């Protein structure tokens, strides 16, 4: 917030347009910094379920390759197959859990960023009004009086 507000104040006698432009440029720079981790979280949300599903598919392929179909398998073989299927499904559950947690964090950060951007906008508008009323307009009035 300090860098955002200081950017236009460090200018020497700026016009209102220059003052606003300096504020907007500083705001854009700060907003870019705020959004730095968004792409990573979006990637985790998208990839985690897919990696879990990949683990499930490869696990099931391995389980079915070990089944002795038509050979009169024993109860022990059926138990091993069921355990393999259960183990394969764990990867899907893990992927979903990771994706859900990452999505919760992502949405929380996006909401906080949105609130911060709104706050920057409100404070920036107030600072611009103060600048116009306190420094810019009195300077214009004194210049107009001196030329008379």
C-alpha cells in the first residue's frame, strides 16, 4: 500500500492526469505481485485429479494382468486382486483431496486479492481528491491571481 500511495506523491508538481497515471502504474505493479502464485495453484488444481486417475488406471492394469481368469482362481488370488483395486483407488482419492485443498486456497487468495484491489481503488481515489483540493487547485488559483 505504501509503494502504491508514494508513487504519485514523489512526483514534482504533477498534473492530475500524471498523478493518476503514476498511481495506476504503481497499482498494476502491485497487483501483478499479488497474483504471482495463482498459476501454480491453478496447475495443482487441474493436475492433481489427473495424476490420481493415472495412478488408478495403471494400478488396475497391473491388477488385471495378475488375475488368472478362467483358471479357477483361489480365494487368496481374489483377495489380492481386491486389495490391488483398493490400492489403485487410493491414488484417485489422494488426487482429489490435493485438488480440493488447492482449490480452497486458490479461491481464498482470489477473494483476498479482489478485496485488496477494491481497497487500493478507494484509497487511491481519496488521495487523488485530496491532491486536487489541497495542492493542485490552490496552485492554479494563486497562478490566476498573480497574472491579474
